[in-house]
C-alpha cells in the first residue's frame, strides 16, 4: 500500500477504534478544543497504543491535559504497551504544567505480564503523586478502576464516578462471591464510595459531568477563569436574612456569591467541605455541624491540605460541642485524627477565617476557631455560645452548690445552665478576652466574611 493510502487507513482505523472515548471527551471539553498527542504511537500492527488517548483541550477557556483509557481496545486491558503510553502522556502533562484530567475505564491488567506490569503500575502511581503536587488533578472513573487503578485514582485531588463507574481494591466479582454481597454498582459505585468510604468526591451521571467539572474548574485559582471577579458595591454589602435555621450546604449556598460546590457529599455529613466565592474570591469551606467524628476529621484534614495546595483561603463554620462524650469516642482513634487536622491547619500559610454561628466549645473551638492555630479573624454571631465545656456541663459544675441547696433542684439546674450560657459562654465576654474579633448579627455574615477575606487574602 502506498504511503498516502497507508496513512489514510491508519487514520480511519484510529477514528473507528477511538470514537466512543472521543465522544465522551468532546462532551465535556470546549468544542473542537481537543488536540490529540501521539495518535499513532504503537500503530504498526499493535492496537495497544489506541488504548490510551491523550492531548490538550480547554474547559471553559481553561487549558487542561487529558489522559483517557479506551475500553474499546483489548477490552480495556492494561499491559506493558498501555502503561508505556500512559506514562509517556503523564510526562508530557507534567512538562505542559496544566491541570490534568484522567479518565479511567479498564477491565483490568494482563496478569500474564506479572511483576513487570506491577512495576509499571507503581511507576504510574508515583508520577500521579508527583503531578498532583504541582498542578490540580482530576480523576474520572467512567467504567472499572480496580486494584492498582483504584490506588492511582486515590492520589488525585478530585475523584468523579459516573453511573457506570466501579472501583475497588480487589476484584468486585470475587468480593461479591465471598461476601454474598449486592450487585457491583451498589457495592462499588459512586454513591457507595461517596457515602461510605469517602474515596469519591462527586457521583454524577455522564450528562451531569460536563457542567459539574466546568463549575469545579472555575473555583480553582490556578486557572485564569477563577481569577478574582469584580462585584459592585451593592453585591459586596448585601445582607442575607433568615440564616439562623440553615446548616451545612444550605447555609453556605445562602452566603456565597453564587452556588456552593460541595466536595465529598454524603461522607461524614456532619462535616461539610467544598468551594464557593465570597466577594469574587475563591474560598474553601469546612463547616462542622454537631459532634466531631473520626471520618469528619479525616475529611476536614484532606480538604485543608487541598486548599493549601491550591492556594485557596479557608473559612471554617462551627456549630459544635466537640466530640461525643462516650466510651466509643475514647476508644476510637479520634485523638490521632485531631492531631492530623491540627498539623494541617498549622502548616498552611493561607488566610484562615472562622465563623462561630452556634456552639463552639472544647475541642471544637480549639481546632476550628483558635487564633493560636492560625485563624487570623474569628467572627461570632451574637447568639453564639463559646466556652471551654458545653453549657450543660459547665452550668452544672460551676453552680453545683446552688443546685444542691435549691428547693427545686430540677429548676435550679436549668437556671444554672442558662446562667452559664448568658455569662460564661456569651460571645461578647469572649471578645473581651481577645479571642473573638467581631460579634455580629447573622444577617451581616456575608459582609464581614468578605471584609475579612479582603483584609487577609493576598489577592490583588
């Protein structure tokens, strides 16, 4: 076959074998923005090169580098050739210095290739870890990602799973048979990992994915689209009413410029993490509502570390009496988890602002609002309760004699708790000690947070 005809045939074959994965990529990148690299790598009689598609594209005008597995080739099997091209693509992505998006969809490794293949996986994981230290990384599991591929995904900054996504350390079918468990999608799918393991940050459908990742990209200061937006004076000074009954993501949605993007929805729901914008500035939020848990502390630690890497200011929102008083708490690794979060908070040099909207007692105050751990600005609602111990504990302890000598001990106990609340836990009294910077009405929350960010965030 003459050279021109051979090239034409190669192009036709390549287009046919990659049309499904190209269709998926075209669904979330800007129209006609994907420029493929190494399209004919391993093209001479070896379709393995087509099992990895890579190249530059843009999302909302932001350049990214995409590396995707093509499950239509060799059933998505991973072998030496596949790993070699994937690794080469990662080297190119690192040199390009762009945010990287990985798309995983594989039926697994060719076991016959043995330890060489295992070493290849280790190479990919090491490179993924290195790249994640330099640029934002997103992993999209649109099919199967089992064993080493699940570990690969875990070192990325964000993990998406579509409705057909499955991920596990061991073979899903083997686990299912051994445990007599439910079907794969229920056990290893996006919803399961979002709610149970925390491995997945976003469980979305393929239709939802495009809009969702565009939204995510807009919050990352690394990208030009997320640079500080200009808001008019009216918007900057806007008050927000009826905040008192809102918690978690509902509360954050109310105070942000636009919508709040929750990361890790469903996992440790008492600790809500995610991104929003205040006064046009990208902000990472950690909102602790209720008792502190090991899972919640792990979630908060990972998110604080992510904000440090992405250079995003942090705002903590607190309504917590600290850890649950129980033997279960004392026999859990909660202290280890607390120490890891404290280390993450202490290590970050980014602005940290705390909003106490409810209770902040004991370890909840120490971890999420203490100036000694680097919170430059602490704002409290005028209805907040800030104390060394919960009001119930403090009131009964301090006024124990009054309760014991009262004609009606039950009423005396209630009065003691209220007295503690309105004196020892009063935010104005705490502000006198220099531990709180501003005591405000809830409706001015947004205004004060924006002012604090403008003061401490080095955003030009």
